[in-house]
C-alpha cells in the first residue's frame, strides 16, 4: 500500500516524523518521494505511530497500490529483461554468453548489470567492456533494474553447489525489497551441478522457456529453514553446501576443517565453542576472539589461500 503523511514542525515537538521514518525503514518500506512510502504491510506498531501523528494534527492518507507492468499496457513491442550476473563462474564457463545469445535470438531486449569486482574483471577478460554496469551487491543491481519497469528479471549465479546457489538466490531476493513490492517476475539460473533454473516469482514464461532451451531442470525454491538457532545460551549456525576436507573461515580466519557434509558451528558467550562435523583449529579460534556468530562472515574453501582485505570483510566471494 501507499502511505502519504505530513505534519507541521510546530506540531511535531516529540520528533514523530523522524520516528516514523525510522520505523518505516525497519518495516521494509521504500521511500518514493518526500513523505510518500511504499509499504509491504501495516502492523499494530506502525498504526500506533500513525495515530499519534494524526492526533497531533498531522495528515495521514493510505491507499491500496497495485503495480501494472508496462507490457500489460503497451501489448506490443519487444520483451525487456534486466540481467544481473553474480560472480565469475557464469561468465567463465560460458553460461552467461549462451543465455544472452538465446535472449537476443528471441528478440528480447536486455540490460546487464555485473555484481562484484571479480565478476567485472571476468567480463572484461571476455571482451565484455561496456556491456554491463558494475554493482557491489546483486540485490542493488536487481533494484536498479527494477526501477526501469522491465518485463522480467534474470539472475545468473555460479556457486560451488546447487544448495549454495539456492541459498544465495534466496538472500538476494530477500534483500531486493523493491523487486518484491513491484512483483516483477524473477528467474535465477545457477550453473553448479550442471545448471538449474529456479523460478522465484511472477509469470513463469521466461523460467519455462530458458529451462526448455537449455535442457535444465526447472524448480521452485524450497521452503526456507533458518540456519541459525539459539538454544540454552548457545548460538548454532549450520553451514550450507559443505564438503569434507574444506577449510572453515570465520571473519577471514581459519577456525577448522570440515569432516562431513553436515557442519554446525556452536558459540557461547560470543566465543566459538565447538564445530560439529568438523575439527577445530584452536589458534584460528583464538584469533577470531569474541564474535557474533549470527552476523559473522563464514566461508568454506576447498583450497586454502590467503584472503585479501575485502574478502576477509565479506566483500569478495559469498559464503555461509
């Protein structure tokens, strides 16, 4: 829904406008222009603050909102697809180029965004200079393209396993709030394990067409299960897509090695206490020190190499 509000400064002695803006951001609202927000829902906490503003003499106006894709109005012309490429694998293995050629052959207009420094470098090495604008985060790239009212959005990822690819896709979709509110059809193609097409939302036309043309499985995203639990004063963090023999890194430090495909990190009082399904490296755990396991950057690597500063801070390859 759409929210319009206004309150005069002389009537707002207790900072209701500032509190409202903070609460709207917390609730996943998206500012359209000054004093106009797009909201996914309206709960009791937000209603109380809106009522407070109204009692102070402010103006509150709520309206139902329904996005209308341009394709429903124009009824002709080429389909437009915004393409976001995350990482290097989809480019280096040729899947990105193959898909872009398919789209071009179908008469589809594309606009490309490449996420991550390594992805942009891979694109340049393939002679893609000027073909794709770079973004740090794929969710930001999706939202930037979403503002242009495309008919479809396409996310290309190359993770080390399908499980990791599905999890990454879910996190990207969760962070791309504007795309969800605009209800733009979203398709993901993950290259791991031979490739899979994942249909996230909206019209399945593009998902089905890509799956048929690429001879890939078409699947819906599985139900979300949290990887982080809190029980008895401990924090449990389950790792995704792990294989035996991989190094486990927390905030850039090697804290252990996986011994199975089911690995769970356990922390108590901010200290890493145990690694279920893996062996601990005490020296690495000591270097990590006190850590919020729920928010820490956790990665698993098959072959250990020294991480650069950006990767250690979580700006490089995405992990667990």
